C-alpha cells in the first residue's frame, strides 16, 4: 500500500513502493485520504465546504492516478483507493482490512516540517500499523542503497 498526498516527496515514495512491489509481484493499493478532521463543516458555508472537498477529491484522484499508472507501467496490478477521515487511522485501517504486506509513506507532505513532529501522519502510521511501514525521506539515497543491497547477498540474507 502506498499512501500519497500528491506532493513531490510522496511521488518519490510511489517510485520506492513500486520498486519494492516489483520484487515479489505484489498488488499496489494507491491510497489518498481526504482529511475530514482538519475542517469543521459546522464553521463553514455549505457551498464553500463542498467546493473544498471537491478540490480535495480532485487532488486525490490525481495523486492515486499517478501511482496507479506508474504501477501498471511497471507490470503490476494496481488499485486506487479514496478514503475519508483521519489520515493515519484510515491508512492503518485499510491496510489491516486488505491484509497488505507493507505501507509506504513519505515523510514530508503537505504539512512540511510538521512531519518531523510526533504528531505527523507518518509517525502515527508507524506507531499504529500492524505491518511494516517504510517512511521515505530521500528517495535518491534510498534507491542507491536499495540497488546496492540487491546486489549483495550478504545484506539480503546474512549468513
């Protein structure tokens, strides 16, 4: 499962998640969560709130479409998933229900430097998920390390 918010760092997480999925031909779930906890609809004009959520949906569809297209281009089965609610909770709940093998998230998304705080979405997913979570910080460094590890049996299978 690759959780994306459409930001550049989560695009990098998409690439990383696809590389990992290719290793064993895993299905890719590309998930976007519309955060319904950040806006109180009671404090907004109904039409304005609707426009906000429509924009979130548009952003979300773009983000998951990007991930699904890249996964399919890599020869993988892929499905887009749009969720609503608390992002960390929705990501963890979906992963458990679908019995995914791993969750991939970016460490910097729309909330910028807040991602380094204990309250960040990636940190909450990391704390609450029952499956491994890969938090992608710098994909270029990761890809270099990943490819080196692939070529080194000692790293992949210590003796």
